[in-house]
């Protein structure tokens, strides 16, 4: 069996590093397709989603190797195979972002329809509409989408700059258009663009490759297309979701944990909510520190998910777990994805008092959870189940642990270093 075995062992204490952001590095790896030559990414986490994206790139003829420590070396050939196989793409949704770079670089693309965590329907229609506006046409089947650039410049297929208005500030939608527009002819304006730190990280990488982009961190991005881009070296930003996980772990257990690479500007809403819940969070040159006196009770808070800079949907399983043992009733509202309360049944197995109504969850805190066998239904929910086990009586077994490996490097080892009792078998 692939599982975590968790037993309570008191407050967590010590320091930890979160490492590079999964939701950034996967897009940076795709962006490497835009320029022939050797790219070097640093602060790359050793997680299975990175391994899967590396296999996607290898299927296109790209060489991907681990370098020293946290380096990832991506060698892109002069000729790229413009196809991402279904067998690989269906394993992670983020793989859809190879579509824009392939169209921009080769004028064509065949990409399997993306998979990944099952949060309900997340169609790629917005991606296709935006790329169509730049001069691509598509046909889709049950398994793949095929695109070809129909606009021509100087006798070659080339995307053409235009104004793209996204229906929703989609992270991956913004990424796809950004990468496609970097090599398009003329100026592309992306309205209602995503503002996430990971999008800003992609912009910074593209700029180091020679792209001309302004507006990062705002809802309006302006891209002046260039003829060619060159390889670059780039450090991946910290994973704010992993940071959040360790901060919540400290608060849950009444501990004192320093996340050395935590960046407060990337998670201001979450930090305010943790403070309201009774967790002392401070930031300084050493990182982000979360503390709670175990004699003081956690307090219920209400949260609603929104696009950045709002409360991220990926934080939600962590905050719901926190609320299960807080004093009072908290209402959690999911505004972004249908069906992302599927982990609630697992928490109920542990004695949590949670009622769901549509896109709301009403969480009434209980004095103590009870150990049980539960399942990791996705990356963040799986991590949340492990955290729940830290404050549950008896033994908690979290099955399907491979989900957690998609976004967390050595999760059990890092928790154990902080004093937790977490075994992997």
C-alpha cells in the first residue's frame, strides 16, 4: 500500500523550507520550448508532476535532466516534435500550457486533453478561443486537440498580436496566451489576466529570454512580440501552497514553525485569516513564522475563494481542516471550482462536523478528531488529511499517498524533522 501513517506527537517546532512552486515550474518548463538551447531552472522541487512534465517534453525531443542540487537542465533542439501524448498529458492539467509555445514555435500542435486532480469540469475552451484570436484554428476529438497557425508573415506561419479578453482570470489561460504572444507578430494585450505570483514568475522568465512584456501583477498584460527568444537561467519562486501547509500545521498543533523561504506578499489574505483564527504569524528576514500557544483555542473564521489576490482555492482543504477543531462555526465558500469538497467525507470519518450545501461548507468545530483510514483525493486535500492526523486521537492512515507526491517533496520527512510522527509505507 502507498500510505501515510500518522499519530499525534505534540506541537511541531523548528524550521523548514518550502521549495519551488509546482504551479510555476511546470509552466516554466513549457516556456523552454520557445527557445532552442540550454535552459537552467533552479529551486525545482523533486515532485512527480515535474517528472511527468519532463516526460512530456522528452516526447517532443527535448532533453531534460536533473543537475546539481535543485537544478533542472532543459535542452531544446532546433526541431521540436509538436505533439504531447495523451498518456502523459492526461496525468496533469498543467500540461495544456504546452499548446501556446508549440503553436508559436512550430506553427502546429497536437496535445492530449489534460487530466490531473478531479475538481469537476475545467474546459480549455478559453485557451482555444484566445489562441484562435491570435491566428490559430483547432479541431478537437475525445482525446486530443489539434491546432495549426493559419496566419502568415513573410512566407511562414506566425501568430498575430491582438487584444484578448479572458472570460475569467484563468492562471493557465493567461500563461498559454503569454507564451504564444511572446513570439507573435505585433502587440498582444491580455485583458482580465491572472495576477498570481506564478504568472509573474513566468513573465520574469520570459523577459530573461528576451520577451517584451509589461503589466505583470495586474489584470492587463501587454506583450510586444519578438522574432526569437534565447535560453535563460531562472530561479523558481517559493511554493506559497507548501508554505501555507506548514503554517497551518504549526497552528493546528499549537507549535512554533519557521518557513525560511516564505514570502508574505504572496499570501496576505491567508495570513490575515490565520491571525483571526488565533495563530500568530510574523515575517522577517529569516522567513515566515507561525506560533500558537496550545493553551489558547483556535477560533472559527469564514473564508471565500477568489482569484489572486483573494483566498486561493488550494488553501481551502487546509483551512477546513483547521476549522474542524476550532471554537465556533466557520463557513467556507468555493467560488472557483465545482466539486472541490470531495475531501469532506474523509474528514467526517475522523469525527469532523461538516455540512455542505452547494458551494458552501459549514464547519462546526469539535474538541478532538479521531484517527481513521482516509483517502487523499488530490494533492492539497491529501496533505490536509495528514495534518488532521497530527491532532487526531489514535492512528490515522492516509491512503493514495501518491497524490501528495505530486506537489510535496519528502512531505513525511519534513514533518518528521519538525517533531511529527509520520511514516510512509
